[in-house]
């Protein structure tokens, strides 16, 4: 098997192995360290010596041995059996033999629920999800979010300590909490994708490794809960958005707005899959925000050109979205859609209503939208000033260059 194939296999097996260890031993934080060491050992041995007959069993065995060493070194094993027994009856907490095939419902969803526990901050949820479920190293996560590796190490360590101290049992949350916790999981995956697709800071417009990982994990969640329409809606939204990625930048890395993109470069396969998923999810009901955002993305992706976009339909979808998710960003996007459907002055009027909302009034996106609508309305001087203000507030260097370029064009 090629090194790339080994890497894909290890990424798939990582949450299953971690789940098996945590189910038997508890000690989420120490078990996660042990699994990472087992994965590292496999990444070194398997390309040269071949993949074992039972790769999952091999990883569980190696990780369990390392976990035992770590627990002894920390003198944490003294009360381990009592703690785990308190969580589960003996027949429930004894781990299956390492060579037993994985159960049809693996522990990946349980791990996602643990990593996205509401007691953790969003930043910690994201970091822990990428580490424990995504299989990324701390160094990879740190690079993706442009923070020093020691900072990310501390963030992940604190998150694992919070989980340990909370006494969260390893298992699915009670039915009454499950829907809320699933929403938290989807929100974390949505944030990971957005940061990958449009980086909020740094020299790159996007971080493909993050958006790809968000899509992979969302596919995993959909496999585990296939009947949830919002899971399907989120996956559709990611695919329909990611389909435009090849056309979002020019050869020199500059941002290309959707209206100017070469739609022939969009990924037709992702568009088709996303549209099929939206068509599958919407009739199920109730309709949630991810399904509606995916429906809006589908209208954009199915338009032959920017001029042929069905803006009245997009306005109607945004008005439905406002009923279920009345957020400043949704209002901002609704203002753009109204401007495109009914003219820039109506859009600017809606935009004025956001001026008092501290959550978005100072955001560079608000100033960029105002600049675009002012340019549409013919007020070049005010548009140039708004573009310049948006550029000053943007954290991403490609966005700054794009906005300054728009301003310069109006001089």
C-alpha cells in the first residue's frame, strides 16, 4: 500500500481505535495520546513492512500497551477499574477482543459528541475534533489556524482536562440531549469548513486541508445518522460551495468574486452530488438552516451565468432562512440578494438596519457589501471609501488586496 493509502486508512481507523480504548479504560486524554503514538508507529512501519491482516486490531493492541505504560507512569491506574465500573456494568465496559470486527455503529459519533461538549469553547471543540476524530497532529492544526504549536498544545490539553474533570461517560448522550449535541457537532464542522474555504487571517485565501477534513467528517456523520436532514443539508452545502473552489482564485492567487468566475472550472460532480442531497433532504422536514443555505448554494451553482441567477428565488429562500436563523450574517446576505433582485437602494436600506448591530457593524464584510451596493448605485466616491475601510478591517491578505484593488479602480 502506498504511503498515501496508509495515511487514509489510519485516518479512518483513528476514531474507532480511540473509541475502543476509551470505552474500556476511560482516561480520554491519556488514551488519545496513546492512539497518536500507535498511529505514528503504524505510519512508519506499514509502508515498509506491509499492512497487517487486522490493522484495527494491531492499532488497538499497540495503543493499549502504550496506554498502560502511560497510566502506570502517571500512577493513575490505581482507581481505573472502579471509575470505569461506575460508568458501566461489567458486561458493557469490557472491551471486545482486538480482532473482533468493528460494530456497525462505531464510536466515531460518540467521540464527536465528546469533543463538541457544550462545556468547551468553540476553539477547543474545533481543535479537539481535528485532533481526536480527524487524526491531524497538533502541529498540523496549529499551522492551519496560524498559531504557534505550543499554543495549540495548551488548547488541546485544556480541552482534554476539562473532559476528564467533567466525568462525561463514554457513550451517546441521553435522547433528550442528543439533538442539541448533534447541532453542536454540525456547527463545529461548519466552522472548520468555513475557515478552510475562506480563511479569516493570514497570507492564503483558503486552507484546503481544513475544508477537505470538514467534508470528510461530515460524510462520516451522515453515514452514522443518515436520516437527519440537517446533516444531509450541511454536507450538500459544503459540496456545493467547495465545487467553486477551482475558480475562486486567479493563477497568481488573487480572489475572484463569484460573478466573475469561470463556471466551466466549477466541479460538476460536486454540484450534481450537492443538488441531489438537497433534493433528498428538503422534503423530509422540518427544514433547518443548513438545508436552506444548501438550497441557496444550489440556485447559484445551477445558474448558467451570473446574469442568469434566479435572484428572486434566492431572496425568497433567505426570507425563509431568516425565520429559522435570524443572524446578522444571514441579514447581510439577504440585503445583497434584495439588491440584486430589486436594485441597490433597497439593499442599502436593509444594510442600514445592521449599523446598530455590534456583532457585525464593524466586520469587514459589512463594509465590503456597502461598497459593492454603492458602486452599483453609481456613488463611486462613497464606494471607494467603503472598500478602503473594508480592506483595513480584513484579516486575510488576499481579501485586503482584492478590496484595495476595487477601491483603486474607482479613483
